């Protein structure tokens, strides 16, 4: 999703901003641009990649600049719609992350002054509105503009002949880096980590002024004191395929998550969850699938009722109150739908726990408690290792709710088995052509859902997940020789049932591939999972062959699995 970066100091701004944009590429984008300040603002934009932007740029000795990667919402992914946008008098340049909900109204107001728009975006409004304000007090000007905007308004402003960057935060993350040779701002800590370890996390409705030598933060016109935090995120290593590397990191990620849980879980948090009337879990996409697993393990191990909600549907969740313990799962900690759900839960009196991979992400600041996965940076857009770590975190949490401690050797064994699975493939060329189904019963259905999502995201092919016993109620009509069905079987209790489902599918001449921990279930080919102590731990392993299958198919189809079309790593709009 949109990424913002800015720098003012004594170094070359172009180099720093371009480098920042490269770091933000993984969030997903379709166009990019930079504005360099000085006596005259110069803007360069492209509807392509950051590398194209870099090659389009002329040499510059400017020491102030702002940059943006855009994920189109209002207006197509064209150069004209790429940020930065200039004001009508060319004296103000802005970059924006978010959606201006009252954009039609504001656009009319701006146009009534005879101002002509140069893009189809909502964001351009900000440049004109700032330029229309009295420029003698820029903090006031920014606050006035922000007050007019309904919706998400994270933006940076630079002015002709001014070495300051003016930043406003509302909704998505905006972080400041305090450096030796200047000050930095970015929507992602990763873009700051190369330059400094000292940072400030802005909260909603705050405005920051970055001069080349100092940073001041304001709220409601008054300067406020902010904590200086340690930017402790690990820099991602450069590698040719992040998704591959991240799947290979699953064994280490699991052990890190195990250590992180027992290091940081608070007894007070466990006590609140145990005494709650109900637990609600909220998340989106892959994290939602982890949430479904959370319900299974919490209800099975700790005997507490759990409801699971998709983030964007949480506005209709009922019975959320001060007797609710709400868990929010988000790899990035920045997903707007999930953050909105945290805020709603808090306003209704619930206790909130965030499970995230990113320390100091927005979700950690607004939740009562946080558990950090410590899976290491996840750069590939499709979530892999963070999912395995989310499952483990929920498993450990469920055990703690039941007063049980999971010993490290149990998870070391899972990590060892995960490592062995990395060298097994269920890919066949026909999978890349066939309609694909992932089926399972019980907890295996949840893994099937994640397997299908991974496959769709990076192969652009249809794949569906189904409860195996439900196929015969309709979907079996689709079974023919052009179908491949991946059947998951990790629970001995369901052996009979899944074996029957497989034979029904085979009778319709579809191809079958088994991922089984319970021996033969009658599939054409099978991958057998090693024995684990607890059947509830199998989803940590069974997903790996499906992650690898999606990756191999993506590679076979010539798709870049790290940057699938239309997707963003952090979905910061609702
Ligand atoms: C799938 C994927 C998305 C995310 C979803 C939530 O591979 O990456 O479905 O899981 O957008 O993102 P987070 O976990 O960052 O809240």
C-alpha cells in the first residue's frame, strides 16, 4: 500500500529518498514519485517501478525531499496520478497515504476558487488547500487542512524555499527518525532503520515539523513532548526471492516466537482472558485464518468460547463489552480494518491484545497488551512464516489460558520437522493448468483455506477451499479430469471420512494429492507428515507444502511471487 518517505538534512536528499522508496517497495505499489525542495520544487514521477523513477531523475544537490509509492484508489495507476502533487502555484508539494472520504465536497470548494486539478486523485486537494492557507504559521496551516479532511490523512508537505518537512498523521503509521546528518520520516520503520536508531512514533492528529537539525511535534497548535524510541527492527537481507527465503526461515521463526511468548506474556493478561465472558479474535486475510485456528485451540485446550471476525466485518459484531477479551492478529500491525476493530473494541470496554510481527507498529500503541512474533521482517507480499508463527503464538496462549506450559523441546521438534518438509514438493505441471481444490475436515479445513489463499495470491488462478464432507452438497459437480484436489488429513479420528471424500472425488476422475499425518487416504500421490505429540500442532506443518506449492506454481507460470499484482503488504485503507 502507499509508502511515504522524507528527508531533510545535510546529505543528498535524492539518494536517501530513492533508497527509502526501494525499501518500501515490498508494501505493494503501482506508481512512484519524488519532489526535491530548494528555491524551486522539482517533481519526477513514473507509473512504473522505483528503478524507472531513479533512471528518470536528474542529478540534484537538494538536501530536502519527499517520495511516495502509490497503490491506486482514486484514479488509475498513471504518471499523472502518481504523487507528489503540486499546488496550483507550484510552491507546495505533498505526498499522501490514505483516502479522503469527503473528497467530492473539498474538490468543489477548491475548484470554486478557479483552481484546476492536474490529477484524478483525492490527494491533490491537500496541496491546494495548504497553498490556500496563510503561510506565516505552517503548523496552523497543516492543522486547518487536516481538520477539513474526513478519513485517513497521513501526509507530508514541503514548500518552495523552505528546508522543513511538515508531517501530519491520521490513521496509518507515520514514524520519524532522528539522525546525525538530518531527520527522516517514513510510513515504515524499515525505511528509517538504515539511518538511525532513534525514532518518534506519531499518534493520530499530530503534526511534526522536521528541520534539518531538529524535530518538533504539535497537537492542537501546542508543542508536545514525545518519547524517543529505539528503532530496533532488523533490516531485511537482500535476496532474490523473499518468499522462498521466508518459507525457509519458518523453523527459526517458530523458535523465536516460542521464546518471545514466554519472555513477554503477562500473567495479568492471561487472567483477564480467563475471566472474560467470551474471547473475540479479529484479523484479515492470512491472519484471519490464523484466528480461525485460534478459536480451535482456545476452545479445545482452554474451554473458553471464541468468536472470530474478519476485520472489515467487525462493525457488526455484537455483544462486545467490558467482559470481552479481544485478540487482534496482524503481521504488519498496520492493517486499517484491524486497527479500526481495536478502536471499536476499546470504545466498548473490551480488553485488547495485539499479536503482531512488528514491534512499535500502530497496533501495539493502541492495544492494552502485545505479543510480538519475532519472526523477522516479512518482505514478500504473501504472508508465510508470520502465519506459522501466529499459529504457534495462539497455541502457546491457549495453553497458558489452561494453566499449561509447552516445553521448548516440543516446539524444537516441530521446527526440525518443518525443516525436513522444506525439501519436499507436491508440485506437478498439471496443477498449473487445473482447477484446484483444497479440502480437509476439522482443523484441516482451516489450513486448506490458507493453502487456497496462498495459491490464488501468487498464481492468479482459481483455487477453492472446502470442508471435505461438504463437497458432495454441490461443489462435486465441478469434479472432472481438469481438477486437482489437495486433501489434508492430520486427525486419525477423521480418517474414514476423508478417505470416503477422496474416493468420491476419484470416481469423478479428478486428480488427488494427499498431505497426510495419518497414513494412506487413497490419493494418487501423497506427502506424509511426521508424527507430532499434539494433533493441534499439525497446521504449523501442513501449510508448508501448500506454501511451497504456491511458490513453485508461481515460478512455473513466470510470476514474481514477491510482488503479486494488485496486492499490498500493508493494507492501510479501509
Ligand atoms: C496474505 C496476506 C494478506 C494479509 C492481510 C492482513 O498472504 O498477506 O491476506 O494477511 O492483508 O495483513 P496483516 O497481517 O498485516 O494485518
